[in-house]
């Protein structure tokens, strides 16, 4: 073997070290893990598509304008969801008016103004714990406080206050996470230019994190639309033949109406329940789409500025 052959043999040996021989093994391990993750994602999506398709096919005969503009009836072919649809809209407006200002204000105080102390840590710990409390507990709390103690009765206002309690921890958490995405240099720059603490938060921090806060709020409201247990606990009606005309009126909501139809033995009411589920899913998809659109638009405007 001449000198050039020995050099080539040495170079090839240097390239095939134990470390380099591990590269194919790592590559195939990553490919297998990626395949498992894809399967884990595809299975629930497939199940969701099958369930949604089955519900859509079952409720398709009732999905027309009369179903949306009619009142409940003892006859399945005449029943509609107008009171439930209007009650859901009023319920979400009142819930947003109660939960959003308090939740965002609490998040701003805890993130921007509160000093690190045992009290602050205690409050943060309880907010995190309350976000995981089952919704039925909030229903029991709303029944005792708003319905009985405050004297709101089984009204639309009591239902909105109960759902506001349910959403409040989530609103605080998502708002704080959005505030944390703003770099510290933004605040320091505003303070260096002579702005007060509140001016820096109001004029710099909030406009920057507004897309994240808005997205979190809309997604939280979308979750509240599907809540049934708290509303049943406080006594929301399952049969309402009128549209609420004040905050103290009795009410029903889409989940309550769907629950009522599902519990009926007649097959026609099950078809109505399937159609109501499709309407509820459509409302939630509209809210989620609105959140995505507003987030992208605000981010685009922020990047242009």
C-alpha cells in the first residue's frame, strides 16, 4: 500500500468514528417519533370528523331558517331554538362585560404593579387553582351567592355572573401570559422618555400585547358558550317560549336546549338536538375564526407601525 492509499484509508477511518455511526440511528429514531406524533394527532382528528359528520347528517333535515326563528314546541317538527339562541347571545354579552374588565385589570396589576410578596404569591396560586376547578362548583357557588343571597333569582343576570366567575381565572391567566410577551426594553424605553408607569403600560405595553389578550378572551368566551352544568345548577329553564326582554328575565341557552331534547324519548327531538349541536359548533367556529382574524390583523398593523 503506497502513501496515498494509506492517507485515503486514514481519512475514511476518521469519518467513520463511533459518533458519526450514531447519526443514522438518531435520524431513524426522530423519524419514528415524528410518525408516532402524527398518528396521535390524526386519531382524535379522525374521531372528531366522524362524530361531526354523523351529527351533521342526522340534523341536516332541520337546518333551515324556520328552525332558527321558531320557539320550542311539544311537536318535534315545529320546535325551534330562537329563545335559546337569543339567550346565549345575551348571556355572552353580559358575561364578557363582567369578566373582561375585572380579569384584564387584575392581570395588569399583578404583572405590572404588584410587588413580590407572600400575598401576591398566595393570590397567584389561588388563581391557578381556580382555573382547574370543575364548572359544577361554580354553579353551586352562583346558586348560593347570586340566586339566594343577592336575590337575583334564576335570571339571566345570575347566569352571566356565574359564568363570569368561571371565566375570571382564565381571563387573568391569558392576559398575564400576553403581557409577559412584551420585552422589558419597551417599558424601560417609555420610562426613559419621561412616561409614568401607567403611561408606559397604557401606551406601549397594552397595544403591543393586544392581539394575544384579544385571542385569549374570545377563546375563553367560546368555552363558556358550551357550559351546561353551571346553568343547570342555578336553574336555567329547559323550556322557554319567549325571548328574554331584561336581565332579570328567565332564560335558556343552547346547551340547555340541546340537553332537553336529548333527554326526550322521541326520535324527532334527537334530530333537533343534532341540529342544535351543529348550530352551537358553528357559533364556536365563528368565534374562533374571529379570534384568529383579529390576531392576524392586529399583528399586521403592529408590524407596519
